[in-house]
C-alpha cells in the first residue's frame, strides 16, 4: 500500500486536530492527515522531517500485516518472497502518499499551507519523482517475488495512481481504496504461495473495513452526517462476527497440522481451541479500537469526532489483520502482526506524529 492499496495516508501532528483530508489506500494506499500546524523545531524540522511528514511514516506499520495475513490465508509460511511482497507494499504505499500531496498541491496551498509542498519544504517535482521511483521499486520487488506477485502488484499500483489522480473525489473513491487494501493482502498470498484464491475471503473482509473507514473520512472536514459512522459501526460488528463465528476452512497446507485438534478429519472444522481463542481476542481488540470512536461520531458527527473515528478505523486495521491471520491457523504470524500496533504508536510518539487521518 501505499499499504495495499488503498492506502491510508496518515498524518500526524501534535495538538488539537484541525480539518485536513488526505488519501488512503488500504493495502497500499495513500492516507490522510489531520492536525495542527507543524512545529518550527523538533523531530520533524529540516528536510528529513519534511519528507517524514509527506510520507506519513507512522502509517507504514499498518502495511506489513496485509502481506502476512495474505500468506496465512494461503496456508503458507512467510519466507523470503513474503519479505519481497512486504517491501513492494511499503514502496507502493509511500508512492501513493507522495502522489497524493502532489495531486492536492493546489488545494493544499489554500486549505493546508503548512503541508510540505505548499510550504516550499519539498518541491512538487521532487514529490512526483519520488512517487514514480517508489512505484518502480515496488513493481521490481514484486517481480522478484515471482510472476503471480507481479500480476497482483501491477493492478495495485494502477489503483493507487487512479485513486490519487482521478477517483479520490468521486463516489468510486472508497471502493478504490478498498480494492487497493484487498489487493495488498492478495499480494502477500501470491508472493508466498503462488496463488490468491484461498486468500480472497480475507481480502474481502479487510477491504470491507477499508471501505467503511474511507466512507467516514469523506466527512472529515465538514462532519454533519451520522450515516457513514453508523454504517461503519455496523460493518465493524458484522466483520467481528464473520471473523470469529462459524466454521472456517483451514488452508490445505494447515489441515494436517491442525487435524489432531479437530473432530475426526473434517477439513472444514475449526482450528484448535488456542487458535480460536486468539482469533476471538484479536477480533475483540479490533472491535474495541474501531467501534468506540465510530459510536461517538454517530452521536455527534462534528469534524473532530469524525477525525477521531477515522483515526480509530486506521488503527483497527492492524488487529483485524492479526485476527485474519489467526483465523487462518497461523497464531505466530498473527502475534507478529499484532506487535506492529504498539510499535507504530511508539514510533509515532517519538516522531511527534500522533494524529492519524485518512480520506
């Protein structure tokens, strides 16, 4: 994505949130930003700080979980090709962020003059060149992971560019972001296992979450509508139910390993109780992270609360990825993904980029 597609372009700034819309791409997608004016000095000062602000570095922690969840859904252990898929996702995610600011440079000059491009800290040509270079690097890494991975990365890159340049402000914007995030998960499956069919259900669930968050983010600066946060709240409940309930079909590569804990040899049976409990716990963490700010935005759809709802939805991406990995019978992978959440918060705090937003 810029995390997969549909990137979530996260901006972070200390102080009370101020209206600001950005792009986000699920898997690799551009994300948005909200916050106060940047400080004159501190961690983000200087050229390096301007690029860190442009690329929304804390949001990168929502990216690796896509490929890892995809590998788990495909029934394959993460390996070198999975690392290449993660690298590809990270590059495409950052390409979307840079491209997003380039595409919005005229709008930002009026509404967000403190952003890196309108403030003159980064030249528009440099941002566009970075987007092109990162896209090329992402496709090259995907090619290194094999033809199946490249076959997914190419439409993912196209989705990111189409979102930023054309679809962002159209009714198709949220669907494009959802597609990008879903494709990012499929990229991990294709790179690790050589196919995507087994990972399609997980991609659909992650894409649905991204669709809901993006729909809420459309009202980040204006507020006033309870429909989007209410729909997102309902979506969160439905996804939590789908992740935790019912009998799931383990990927073929994990059925034999899970068989001792299953009744008989039924391949459609649930995984072990430990894995089931882990899935439930992670799904609960996902619901808790997303549902509360959605609920508050439903009660009072003011811009600050809508922005918090968007931030909560972005942060909930990681526990959802972890829950999907656990649901696929990969507890170790799921715990690895879950660990990205506190790591991301710690990085954001140290980088003074604490507010996360998306559009």
